[in-house]
C-alpha cells in the first residue's frame, strides 16, 4: 500500500473533524476541491471510496488518507457505517509512493547552538489499526476539545492533542524497511559527527554494513550518497558559522570537517555561487 510522506517543518495543523454515521445505502459526498488531507477511520461497518478513479474498501478499524484536491466519492454503504473524519492542512512538500520517502524541509533550521533537524512524517495510505482503542480515545478527546463547551481551550491545546494522535497513527502498520532505518541512522550519525573525519569505510565499520549497501540505501531514500550528504551538511553548517561567528575562514572550514581550506572555499563557491569571504561580506558587512 502507498505511503504518504510529509516534510516537517512546517507542522501539519488540525482544521476540523467529527464522527459520522451512515445508514445502509448512504454515500460519501462527491468532492474534488478540498485543500486539506482527510483522515478517515472506520469504527463500524465499511466504506467503499473512490479517489481519482481508484477504488478502495476501508473496513472496520482501518485508516485511510485522502489527499488534497483529488476527486473522491463513494458508492452507497452496504451496512450501517460509523467513521471518524479528520481534516488537517500543511503547505509542506509531500509525496505518495510505494515506500517511505525521506523529505527535506524547505525551512532552514540553524544548528549552531541547539540540535534540531527536519523530519519526515510517514502515514500509510491505508492500514489496519493496531491500537484502535487508544486511537479512538485520543480522537474523542480531540473532538471534545473543539466543542462550544470547551471554547476556552487554546489553539495550542488542540494542536498538541492532534500531534499526539498523529504520532500514534504514524506507528500503525509501519514496519519500516531495514534499508530505510539504516539510511536514517547513517544520516543522523553524519549530523552528529560531521566535524570529524568520516569516510565510507568508517561508516561501514560503524554500522557493520558494506559500503555499497550504505550507498544503495542512501541513494534510494535520500537521493544522494552518504558522502554527498556529508559534504552538503558540512557546507550548510559552515554557512551558519560564517554568519554567526567572527572565526577566520580556515577555522570555520576546520570546525566543519574540512581539513584543506582551498577545497572548502572551492566547494562553498560551487554550492552557493560565492566565496566564503564574500558571502560573509555580503550578509554581515564585514571582513574577517
């Protein structure tokens, strides 16, 4: 089944939701203009939905995700059916593919003082709910928070409740591919040790995986090799240091794992179209 991958940040925002009951013979509305994601969780009976001419059957205790702007409708239900629907919005980049896709947020995240990095939210297009009792409890709490009786609850209270639910939904049926797990670990290792010497041999030894296997998984899920990812990450950290510190160019290069200053300057100019020194002058108005 397809997997919906969404780059974070920005964080998805809960818009609205409810629980709906269809008597036998009722159809889901015919829609094609929703700009939101629509999570449907069937609590009783089953729904037969069509999205862009592709038919899906969502059974009891299953989740299904409708993508924004796609045309969807249903045939009349064969039995009484009860389901939750939750709309959430994001203007972030997302994909729907046969395997999880690692996406990079387009929002720059400085890492000079605090370690934080982008994340990819993975939700199965359709899956059977493992923790459905807990999920339904969380949804009921979320919906209760949006009623008029609870109008004093803040926007953030509702969003925090939604984030907790999304975190649980992400784990349903998501037995992550071993290659994806390895690629995530390699990327995290690079982010944690980018200022130290890192080679394909070092990575292979660290994860007890052949160099070619690491290269294959990184290309599959990150679209670059491990060393390309390392070089890009080092240059980004160098760019931040050029703006945040007065350190000499050679010192910045060494702090980011570049032992040879001229190579750093050449790589920086190739990536950003300007030398490190001129980049600092342009953005800081000073020369160091």
